[in-house]
C-alpha cells in the first residue's frame, strides 16, 4: 500500500479510529492498490498518479500542486477502501474456504447495516473524487471520467467492488 496510505490516515478519518490489532496496511493494502491502478488512474491519468506516488514516497511537501492533490486523494482512498472492506471483509480465509466468524461474545452485523455503512463511505469517496476531478480539470492532468465520477462506473467490469 505504500506510499499511498498509512494506518494513521485511516485512524484520522474513520469514526473511533481503528483498533490497534487491525493492520490497515495489510488488510486494506490490496484494495488501495486496486483503487489506485484502476480508478485513480482513470480519474487523473497515469502520469499524474506516478508523480503523486513518487511525491508521497519521498515525503515531500514543497510542491503546491501535488500537495493539493494529495489532500484530496488520501481521503478518497480511505473512504473508497473502507467502503469495499465493510462489504467484503467480514470473512476469514481457511483451508476449507471462506467462513464468517461468530462467537458467544459478539453478533455479526446484518447485511443491511453493512450495506448502509458501505453506501455512506462510498458517497464520501465520490464527493472526494468530484473534487479531484475538478482539480485535475483545472490544469493538473487529464480527466478521463465523467463530470460526476461514480465508483461503480470507474471499476473494471470484471471487478465490481462497489456494486451492492
């Protein structure tokens, strides 16, 4: 997931933060990379994604244009990755296949509630995407998506993370 997001990026933007035992870089890393490769690249272009990646890896703060883009991209990635994880992350992979964990001290959240949470974070991600598209259209790079970016439209047809 490096250089895109850190554990702290998630903890700052999600209500109540994340438990110390939840390693967002491991659990959400593949989702973030898919979002960057597919969605963010469609939104701002491969050249700008590469520039931002190098900028984030270097820990820079001296480029005004990339710093403005970073301030929009990081929340977008947090909300979009969390929206995906909420729907798809309630499983554990075992030798016998996928299972849902349940024990005496907890009750799994209902599918309807998971969908509501996912829709809320998807909406936040889409609002950030509109800001990114506006910034990109103001000279930051090519915009190859709709005027109102929607996560469902931007995903590849074979991977529909946000379809409910």
